C-alpha cells in the first residue's frame, strides 16, 4: 500500500533569489527613497536656522577693584579755614584739627571686595530673574513691528519663556573660574547684541550699584553719627552758657542787695562755688554776664539753619566733626570705571547656524528612505510569493490524480 508524499517546506533563504526579487523591485525602492529624501531636504531648508552666540567671563584683578575698595586722595575734597575759624583753631588746636584724607579708606577696610567675591556677585546678578526681565524689557522683545497690534499678555509671556530657555549660563570649573554664556536665536546679530549690550552690562551695573549703595549707606551712617555728636556738643554748650548766665544774674541780685560793687578779695579767696559769686561785686558780675550773653552770638551753630553769620567760629569741639561731615558729604561714590569681572571673550556674530544640520537631515532622510523602500519591496515580494503558492495549491487540488493501471 503506497502513501502520498508529505509536502516538503523549504525554510532556507536563497540570497540570490532574494537579490533577484529586490532587483525586480528596484523602481519601487528608488522612487520611495527619492520621495523620502526630497521631503527631508525640503524640511531641512524650511526649518528656520538657529544661531548660537557665546561669551566667556573670568575673574578680574585686584587692581580693577581698587576704586571700590578705597578712595583715592584725588577724590577726597579739601577745604579752607577762614580767618575767624583759623583764630579759633589756634585757640583750640586740640579740637580744630583738620582730618587727613586717609581716614576715608576705613569704610571698606574690613569688608573689601575681592576678585573671587566680585565674581560670585556677578554670577548671582547674571542668573537673577530681575536681570533677565530687564534684558527682556530693554531688548524690546515684547515690541511688535510698526502698524501691528501690541502683543497680548499670553504672547508676551511666551516670548519671555522662549528667551529664558534660549539663554544658558554655566560655571566652567578650571584653574581660573569662568562663566560661559550662550544664547540661541534665529537672528545671529540679535544673539550677540543681547549678550554684549544687555545681559553682561546689566549684571555688571547691578554689582556696581550694590557696592555704591553699600558704601553710601556707610557714609550716611557716619554722617548721622557726626551730626548727632555735633548736636549734643552744641546743646551742651548752650545749656552750660545759659546756666552760667542764671548764676551770674542771681549773684548780681545778691551783690546789689549787699551794696557790693567791687570784688571782696579777702572773702572770696578759695571759694569758687556759685553761692559766693556775689562777692565779685556787681561791676565784675555785669561784665562777665555781658560777655557770656554775647558768646552764643559769637559762635556759629551748625544745628541752627537760620543763622546768617556763616563766617563765625564754630563752638569748641565741633570743628573737627563738622569738617569731617563736610568731607563725607562731598564724597559721591562713582565706580563706573571699575570692572567687577573680566570679559575674556565677547559674544561674536555667528556665521553658520547651529541648527538645522542640513547635511545630516538629508543623510538621515536618505537612510530612512532606503530602509522604508526595502521594507515595502520585501512586503511586495512576500505577498507575490504567497499569491503564487496559493495559485499552485489551487491548481493541484483541481487536477484529478492519475489512476494506476491494473493488469488483466
């Protein structure tokens, strides 16, 4: 008894047959590859180019911070003493000493601005939200072209967020600390302008302003202290003078009651107490009272703003403090010529865009086109082979098997 043969399945891949089949699909492969490559090329040229500008900032030198850390002698004002004041200075040399200029370097002596500290302050200012908002406002990012409607709040917020994401600031760890500032933009000139003319100058100015405000605050505190001391000295002098006048008036009244006109030398010897002043006699007491009453008009009082005699001598003990106050008041901190950091590399206008990389996009499009087209070709080949097997199986089923011949 014979059995029908089992179907034989050949699972081996014939590379030559596969290559021949792919060659037959060559126009499909070429067409699909060309279409995908053309789409990638069009996309590469349609994507707006993005440029990146870069700047590098390093620590400055101690000499560049000298204007902040001390006042030069040329900045300290000088003053002259009038003739009346010069006489008073000679009479009271211990309290009328002209202060030297070097005393004004003491305000930052214990808190000097080192290059390292200045660099950290600059980095803090550079990365602060206030600085970025100022760059956004001053750089006119929120402005539209003439004739167009102004941007609404949503569009303005989107532009600000875009600027914030495009600015990259990072610290470079090296022997000399550096800061790397990059900005990507569709406009190459705008990227360099924002870094060079807005971002870095604003951060530098912020450091300078903070130092000027700190020194001004110290100067103002010293001026307030000096003026309070002057007020105390002048008020004490006035009170002492008025008290002496009251003592003399009482002594005159007592001398008049006792008809004492001349000093009683034998009786007042060794008695300086106010209760024995009447023994000096009315003539001496009235002369001293007149002198005491004219003393307040003789001296100039700083706290009396309505006093007209500005050439009068100052009350003893006031001159040194007042001249120091004048000198401090004339000092106006100006650190515009100081450099808190050193710009090692200014942001330049990039000549070539960072994105898109057209060659890379076209190459990727070509590779993807080849892969997709080969895949489609293999699918077509597999479908055609399946159809061929189905047709063969159908024909075999429809054809009757040959009957074997039997012998007579």
